[in-house]
């Protein structure tokens, strides 16, 4: 649930890292808004698995190789997210 704002004084009094106020709190009240929620449509896309081709008895990849692969994976995830956003018909109806 997206947070509209936080109340630091209340969070400190309740010994919480932060106390969020969401749309649900404004619509349903502070108590019911914590437990009641608006339904959300979530779409996921499963990508190809990531594999590494190092034999068990061989030395590990260098740090540079791992960082390059991590950047490639991050870029692939970002491109997939942009594709999903392009295909979305509406913010509210998916």
C-alpha cells in the first residue's frame, strides 16, 4: 500500500521505525484502515533462470565478472518492467 505520509512522533511513541498513513487509514479510519485493504491486481512475469557455468572444483568468478553479470541481470529486469508498463492499459484496472 502506498504511504501518503509518516508520523514520526507517533512512531517514536510506539517504538516503531516509522508509522505510515495510507489511503486506507483515511477512508476506513485509523484502526479499520490498518486491517482492511483495497484489493490490488498484481501481474508478474517469470524470466529465464540465471545460471553460472563454474565447475564445483574450479575457482570462483572474479569480482568484475560477478558485477558485470549483476548489471546485465538488473538491466534485463528493468527492460522487462518497462515492457510490462508499456502493455498496461490503466493504472487502476491493469
